[in-house]
């Protein structure tokens, strides 16, 4: 797990990444107006923070591409599959720990049901995986961090706006109401809505989880092409 440890340490040494991944998600659960009286408004801010944090952690793979480290790594007895898997785990680790604590504190502080707590943890953990996979594929298209970061910031904003995470999709005009289905964030939102309406044991919830996993697989297959990275 050498690649995992190196990528994790490199990611959290970035001050901005440390704040977004290790402080903001947990801090949000203590902002009582976002959660009091059954409100779930905090989930939108939580999702937005998670997507930004996942991208910041994923930048290590772009660094490896720019400085040529990826070529040296793959020259060793390390496969592309292992390289991507360990980088994926390193990007997910901080957020997964935060989401575990958020779900537990929501259960304690705001009387979330056990199924809701589990669903939030599962949905947002899989969302993190999807966004990291998307970021890996995105980095393949750029040669500088500046170009990649500015472009992906717009992608994250579009995901948040069109997925129903920040505003209901029902109020969006025309085709914009349906375009969110192409984003993992849409399915995370649908999964949480399904749990709130019918509990965790319903097809819509598991469909949302499956959709995000499919997104992750597609992104990793694209980003895993050695000729691109």
C-alpha cells in the first residue's frame, strides 16, 4: 500500500484539502439550523463540500502525470489497476471517516433513524468514489493543474445546480430538469430522497447506488488508459 500512503499524505498536506476534507464536513453537522426540526438542508452543503474535497485529493494523480512519476511507477511491478485503486482509496479515506462521524452525530444529535444514517453514509461515500473517478478521467484531459482545477470547479457547480442538490430539479426550465441524470450527484440526491420517503429497503435507493457505481466504473476505465495518463 505504498502508493496509498504516499498519495494520502500528499493530499492532506495541502492546507485547503485538509480544511475541505477533514474539517468542513464534520463542522457542518454542528450547524443546528441546517438540521433542526427534521431539516436536511445541510445535505446540500455537505455534498458540495465532499465533491470539492474529492477533487482536491485526486490532484495527486495529475501531479504524477505532469512530473513523469506515473511513467516510473508503471515501470515497476505495479499495474495500472493497482495504481488507480490505491489512489482511489487514498482520496476516499478522509471523506469516508468524516461521513461515518457525521452519520453517527446525526443519529445522536438530531434523532436520525438508523436507516437514514446508514443511507446518508452509503450514498455520500459512493458519491465520493464517483467524483474521484470523474476527477481521474478529467485530469487525463489537461497538462496543468490550473486548467484542470478551473474547469472542474465549473463542473462541480453544474452538478450541484442541475442534480437537485442545491435547488429542486422540478423548478428548472425545459430540458434542464432532466439533464442532471448524467451526474453522480443527481443519483446521490435521489437515493436520499428515496430513503426519506420509503426507507432503505426500496428499489429506487439501490438503483441510485448502482448508478453511481456504474459512473465510477466508466470513469476509471477511461482514466485507466495508460496512453492517456
